[in-house]
């Protein structure tokens, strides 16, 4: 994938001297104040855009009474200071007192991100305040984009920082040890822009920064550039940063969730080699969630007050007391709402009809489950079995089955909840020729191993094939599909994330943005031309 470069012009100095703010003005009627606080230049020092500033205090006067909103997070000063300034407000005045000696000949930018609001209508704004300790305002710009390395979708809310190119730390330690000199934040389209930069060379990183400490944490997503030093001058190129989740060898339990009446979910940063959960009060059964880093368990009966669980993660044993949220004080009769694997009313060829319960099955009365033909004549009972705690899987249905009736109280969960009302389903058995197929032609040759994945309209992986000039995908459910190609640099048959320590970018992924419409009993042929 070729990186596109865009050359940006130097902003006019005149634009730096303007006092206008990017207002967020809700549409209101009547005399209600709908404007964010405006700066009163007469009581403000230094002036916005002022040069040769030599003080240690900023005073910004507004035209109305103001309130601060989380100033430590929503007021960002660049270049970064070693010590946090003291920020306070009184009546119509905001005061920032620096606890550092400001650098000589340096342009400082104070970004206000919804930090200042009027005290009546709570209108706020996003704006920048600029001054310089030298005799000019730095006016260089760096723009770019942060995207997810696997999906290629924009990554919003990432802290993008420029760091000292002559750092005392090793390259992979810099974002962990240092705070950036200049910072910006990616917006919902993944784009970011840094203004008022000083000419020079910098190192660039993007950090998820969940705890807002302006540093990278071991489990946070990150992005970096293979270019060691980004040169900031009048010919800056746009930068694309591909964010990825670190490949952490050690498994850690990140979160535990409980959902009444008895569902426990354990979320890890990656797949644990060994995990076990037990309780002295009752048996606990595991459900296969289909996710290796999210494990689901069910209590054998209703939770009993403040329960304790013994968890074993890779040999380390600990006691866990999760908040049993949503547990009703009074037991109410709750009806089971069953779902199924029908598409509309259609059962796919070669699939077994399955009823899915929101809770593990306990008691099933066979005489309460009735399969019928088109004339509503009851047919012979169909044998079934319980799989994965919540799936009731039936043997092959007769070709003339049309309806299913489930009597009330015929099905009960381990938590004594039952089907309270009679339920009816229409079932249509599809024939073997129902599926469609896809012939995919690629005329591009790549130097590294590649493979192709086919996704359905729910972004679920349907099939994977090693790339050849022509690939055939059969037995496809009619619908919309997407193709992605993964460059398997290490030839391990799967997508590999990046490594900051090894200075290795994530493996590239290319998507065919045009959805492919597969129709029943049709063969679709598609030519995919990829510019390498």
C-alpha cells in the first residue's frame, strides 16, 4: 500500500492573532443564552498570539461567569511541561500559573477541549490560545491519520505525540517513559492535526491512553512509524499510523462481569493457558462462548448474596468477589424467550434445527414439543440433545415439517424460569441447491505469502483460502459478502499484530470495499485488481 503524501502550507500569521472560538451552539428558542463564553481581550494577558512573553501566569478574561470542566484532562498545553500548572477560575476569569520556567524562543499552545463553560446554560467551546516566548509564532503543521491496523477503520480518540528525537531512552521505551512535547488527538475520522510546531526532527507515536496520563501502558493499543525521525519543516508529509493491540505473552484478567440470574464472564488481555473458577457454594459450568479471551460460566442455581470465587489463572490462585449486579431482591417469575437458528423461517441445508435459551436448560418435557405438517397434523417426536448448556439440538427433521408448537412450561432453565406462553414457529426446510457460490480472480502477484478471507454482512469470517490466481467459495448463504487479503509476512497462516520492541509493524490487510451480492442458486465471478 503506497503512502500518500500531502504538502501543507504555512498558516498566515494573521490567523494566529484572531480571538474567534470554535463555538458549540445548541439551537434554542427565546432569549436563552446559546453561546459559549467569549474572551474579553481587555482583561486578558498575554493577548492571544502575543510574542516575547516573559511571565509565569496566564489570565484569560471572559464576557460572562464561567466554570471549569475537568481542567487537568480538558486543558492541554504544548510543548508539554514537566510540572502541572495551577489552573483556577473565579467569576469571569481563568488563571493558569506555571510551575516551570518556560523555554526560550518557544511557541506555546493551550488547547481548551470543552473545558470552559458558562455557569448558567453550560455552553462550552473548543478553542486554542497561543503565545510565544520568542519574537515569532511557530507556524508549522503536521497532519495525519490513525487507523486500525486490522480493519483499516478510523481510530478515534488516540493521543498522537511528537517526542524528543534525542531521547536518552531506547526507542521502544520512549512512550512508556516520556511525555510527548507536542500532542494532538485523532477525531472520529481518525484524522489529527498539530499546529504551531517548531522546525526540527521528532519521533512520533500514537497511544490509546485510557488513563489519560500521556504515557503508554503495557496493555494499551499503540502505533508508530518505521521512520525513526519525522522532520517538521515547510514540506511536511501526511503520516498514516496503524494502531494495534500489543501481543502480550502474560495473560491477565482484565474484567469480570456478572449478569443475573447466574452468568459470569471473565475477560482477558489474551488467551490464558490455564483457567479454572470454582465456588464452595455451588457447581459452576462453562459455556463455549466462541471467544478465547472471553470465558463464560454459569452458576448451577441462583446467586446467593455476596459470593466468592476461587480463580486459577496460569497457576496463580486468587479469591474473586465480583459485584453481583442485577440480582432482584424479590424473585419474580421470568419467562424464557427462546431463539433459534432459522433465517427468517428457513432452515439451511445440512443444519440441525436448534432452540437457544438465554439460560442453561434444566427440564424439558418431550410431550410439550410438537412438530406438525402443513395441515397442522402432529408428526412423530424428534429426538434432541442439549449442547453447550443453552442449545437444544434436534435430529434431522422430516421433509414435510412446517410448524413447531412449544407448550407453556414445557421447558425450564436451571434458574427455574420457564416458557410461560405457548409458542409457535414456522419452519421451511431449504433444499441442497439453495446456496450460491463465488469465483474470485486475482491477477496480482505478491512477493510474500498471502491469504484471502471471506466475510459475511455481519463481519463474521466465513472462509479462508491461501491466495491463488483463482479461488472458488461454495455453499454460501445468499447475501452480501466482503473480501480481505492478509499479507502473511511470517507465514504462520494468521494475522500477526505489531511489536514496538521489535520495531515490527502489524501485517498489512487490504479490503475489497465493494460488497459482493451472492444469490441463491447462482455462481458469481469477480475480478479483484489490487495495486501493490
